[in-house]
């Protein structure tokens, strides 16, 4: 098994609801804690991701329903969430 420098391991993705075995392997080999960022504002998600990208394996969701699915599947160490998101495209 080849060891990877922590600075090289940046697992950033908008969560796609399909099985991806390479993400599981990346998570195991990275040794980083996991974070889910939940916000309907893409710019804010990007900013938060940039702040934490070297310390966490990061997953993103743009609504509560997707976030719930991600959290249920990934069981993250921390969740950063907006509490005032649009509901089905409305406020």
C-alpha cells in the first residue's frame, strides 16, 4: 500500500447518490475525519470547503433531503448546516 501525503488527499465532491467504491477507499486511506456541508448557497459551501479541505474529507448537499441521505450513508464526524434554506425552490 502506498502512503499519500495529507496535502495531496483532498476529497471534495458534491454528493452523487450512487455507489462509488473509490470514495470509500479514499476515505479509509486518507485518515481524515469527515464533514458534511449543507447549504443552498453554492458560494458559501465553496468558502467553507476551502477553509476545511486539508483537515476533512468533505461532502456537500444543497438541501436537507440530500443532506439526510448523505449523513445516513457516510456517518460524518461533523455537519455544518444552514438552518434557513429554501424549501423546494421557495423560501
